């Protein structure tokens, strides 16, 4: 039992330090894995490194490399703007267009952070032209990102499926994607109704003058300038006559944020050169080929993605896309999974699952895991949360006769549908896309919504997924 206590303590310390300090959570997890494996469990270094997910690293690297090429050649921005033009002056279509854009780009492998940073300024500016309250487009953007987050070629989808298979559950990429996108649509529909979407059927396109006279304050709410300052940080007026500007800075991980003094903004970086139509079409063709090759023919996604990324970079030379790969995310994932493998070999994960299963029933145990996932992910990394909690929830599947798809989906949804929180990077980047005078109000509104999701999502997934399968 003392090994289990040390293992849990290592997880907690890793999470806390990874959230409140600038040290990457993956690096902390590696240190914990070495300490537990070499000293506590008594393994050799090669045994500890057996848990390093080599094939998983290749998979994540390939997908992020491919999408980095798509971002560097302008294809991502081209897609977003093209879909935004499809609105054609219909206000009621705006929120759903933002949802579809977020879901589509993330489904194709785009990191949620990048999608939030690109879509939010365009979407919030477009919504302002119709006098739409900023909270609605903000939630629709994040809901779309969450809906597409478990695509078989997205990072979170890969993490969830990999951990399920490693835990002895069947692979379920398509089922997981369909379940989570259905819940994402449901959350978006609820937000659409709650925040005035039904009234938009009679809202014409507004000019800047008419929108300023509408019921919503949209002054200065046009497309913000994409400077380095507002693209990477959320400025918050902390109040008082001598208030200092603070920024909620999205950390390199998918969830955690840091609060720090905002430095004086420097000159805006030069935009990356955008490719032409041929480049954009070629990029989309390669991305779709990777998806079809992996899903229909069982080819390795990582290998296909790397080959496709190299081919595209040869066809359209541009800025080095490997510099845009989020290496911190790779370190995070590999470190956490290595630590989890040490705990699995020590039996800690199984005993934690058994302990959770004793709370009323295995189904109630899954509810507890979902509640923990939602609470942690609202403030920390969704990726790390999935990496740790999916194996624990998986131990409850055979005990309670639960459906594997229902359990993994419930944990995944609980860990992602709270990401509208401005203390997670997706929510923070959405707030960053708003003009300065709207950011404080939007920050508070998204925080309230996220806290409501912390309670509602575990309950909803328990009611609609876990109970029917128990």
C-alpha cells in the first residue's frame, strides 16, 4: 500500500507543479517515473524506459508535423475564412458556422489551441457585425473544438484510444468520435438556446453604427489586430487606480495557464507567407488521404502523416514547420504515459480502480472519475488528465460489466467540455481574440459557464452513457 501512496503522491505533485510552475508536466512525470521505478519499485533503467511510448511519439509527431505544414502554408486560415464567408449575411448561421469550423479543423488533426487562436478573432468580429453577444460565439467555438477533439487523427483522440488499448480495452476510434461529437452538438445547441440564438433568425447584418445601438455593447468589437500581444495572452484589468495589466498566458500544454505580468508589447511578427489555391487544395488532399489511409486501410497514421508533411513541404517550401510543432505537448504526453506505465507495472493503477469501484458500484466509480476529470481539466491539462484517468476508469469496465465505449467517452467528454474555462488554454485564447474592452466581461462569463459544465457534464454522461450500459 505504501507504494500506491507514493504513486498517488507523485501524480498529485506532478499535476500541481506542472500547473503552478513553468516546468513542463511531462518533464516532471519523467522525474517521478525514474524515482518510482528505480528507487521504489526496484526496476532497472531499461525497464523504466519500456514504458516510453515510442510508436505513440511517432504518431503524435506525424500528426502535429502535418498540421504545422498546413498552418505555415496558410491552408488553415484559408479554410476558416472561406467558411466564414459562407454565412452570406444570415445571423442565425454565424454561431453554427463557428462550431462547424472548430469541429472540422480539429477533426482533421489541428491542435485546439491553434484553432482557438485563429477562429476566435474572426468569429467574434463576424458575430459583432450582427450584434450577437460575444458569449455565444465564444462557447460555440470551444464546443466545436471539443466536438472534433476525439477524431481518430486528433491528439486527444489518439491519447484516449491508445490508453484504452494499453488498458486492455478494444480500440474504438470511430465510436468514440461519434459519441463525443454528438455530445458537442448537444452542448452547442443548449448554448445556442440559452444565449439568444433563436432570436437571431430575425437579425439582419448590422453596420458598425447600428451594431453599436443594439442591445449588446459591440464598440470596438470588429476583427482585432493580430499582434503578438493579443494573439498569445489575455489582458485582464485587475482593478484599482494603479492596476497592473496581467495576462493569463496559455501554457504549452493543452490545459494549464500561467498568470504573469504583461510585458510591453513588441512589434508584431511578420505573417507567414500564404500559399496559393493549388497549395491549399494539395494540403487538404494530403490530410484527407492520411485519414482515409488510416481508417479504411489500416495504415499507420504517424508514418502517413510524416510522409505527407515532407511531401507538402517539398512542393511548397516555406517557413520550417518543425519549429511550429508543440514539442512541449510531446514531452507532456510521453512523460505522463511513461509514469503511468511504471504505476501499472507496480499494480497501483489496478488497485486505484478497485478502490474507486468500491464507492457504491463500478458505475458510481466512473461518475467519480468523470467528476475528477472535469474539475482538473478546467484548470489544468486535458491531455494529462486523460492519460492518467482513462486507465483507472478502464479497470472498472470488467468489474461492472460496463461498455468500454461508454466509459472512455464519459471520461473524455468530462475532460474536454469544460475547456471553455478561461483558465484553460482554449478558453484563454478565445478571450484573447476579443478586443480589450470586452475581455474582462467575457472572461467572467466563460468562467461561470465552465463551472456549470464541471457539474453538468459528469452527470449527463453518467445518465446517458454509463447507466444504460451498466
